[in-house]
């Protein structure tokens, strides 16, 4: 499925590793690395990223990459990009998002390449969810939460996994497609509308429409969006991972234009700057990761 939105408020630390370290070590510049498609064909991968707390006191978005600078590792094992948006409505949003990112990358390193990838990615997400629920308990209930979006690229095929309302986009031939459905009450209400139980006006007026219906840290992980078959990437494709602070503050047309004008790192910075320039009241944390194939 390549089509929709939500938000929050915000602290930090990941076991022995501070969540700020996750962000600092993830500052990828626009270096290129080649990955093999087969014995005779290669794609060059260029990356970029930008992150800003917006108008919030704390930055609760976290992101990271696996060993993307090592061409041999990338050709042999592929790479993963991970983004998580900590939920300020619950406690320890920044700590949890950092834990989600670092744990996903660590578990990804042990993925089996002779077994189907999608079940393994879903298993990683469920293990992390179990750990969050066990380690962040309040009043006998899970007391922390985070979104999760991960893009795994292996031999020019994309495998993705999304939980919550952070998004993964594919930009191809000037058109941008969203891969995942936002796990929020808004989409649940839209389904109700299809069964004629609610009107569009009632949906728009519902004060709970932005609440997440699935997220890391929920006792029951209701929804996981993931593709079951590797999606073949082409020369010129661009993958974008972002938190809702990005897509709620800028149009698709603006993102497409900036990605067309600049290399990934500069484009990421320009997209974040464009969101901030709008001076949106209470601007949420914003984070974007860009992966371009040439």
C-alpha cells in the first residue's frame, strides 16, 4: 500500500547510552556508498538527515543508521535506517525513542539473510515492544511510548516496517507515495464513516482523532504495517522517513521540489528549515532521513 497523520510533549537516556548519542552518531553527510544488485550491477546510495526540537523544550525524536559507510557490509548485509518519535503524552518519550532506535539497529545486525526478512523485522519490533512494556511500568501498565519506522535495503530491494504515525515515503519520477497507513484514531473513524456510522464533519470535530491506535509501548501491538515482498528500487528513487512534525508542516510539493534541487543532506536541512520558517504555533519535534539511489 503506497497513502495518511497525529501528536505530543517532552527527556532522555538509553540504558548506558544517552539518546543524544544516537542522534549525534547518526549525522550522515552526503557521502555515497555502492551496494550490489547482482554480480554485475550496483546502485550508489546517498543519504542525508536533519532534526530539530521545533517549539518544544525537548527533542524526543531519535534516528540512526546501521553501518552505511562500509560498502562491503552494505553489499553483503544491506543497511537499515530507523526513526522513532517519543510520545510526550507519556513519560520518558525521548528515552524510549532512543532505546527503540538503538535496539532495532543492534537486533538488525543479527538478521538471517537466508530466511524471509519481513517476519524477522516484525519479530524485532515485537521484542522491542515487550522490552518497553516491561521496563517502563507505571501503575501496572506500560508508561511510555514511541512510533517506529524502519527501512531495510538489501540488494536494491526495500523492506519497511511502520508502527504509529511516523511515515515512509517513496519519491519516484516526480511523484511521492506514502507507504504506510497512520495508526491513529482518525483512520479508524474514516473506516466507521465507510460503514455510515459517522459523517466526515463528525470525524473532523472529534477531539480524539489524533490519538494513536498502535505504538511501541502499547500492551497490545494492534497494527504493524510492513511489506511482505521486497520492493524493487530503481535508479533515481528516493526514500524518505520522517516524523509527523515534518509532514504536518510542509506540503508534498515542497518536499518534492527541495529533493529535486539539492543533494540529500542539503535537501534534508532545507526541508526542516522550510517547516520552521512557517512559525507554526507549538511546532512539534521534526526529523527527516533521506536515502537516494543513483
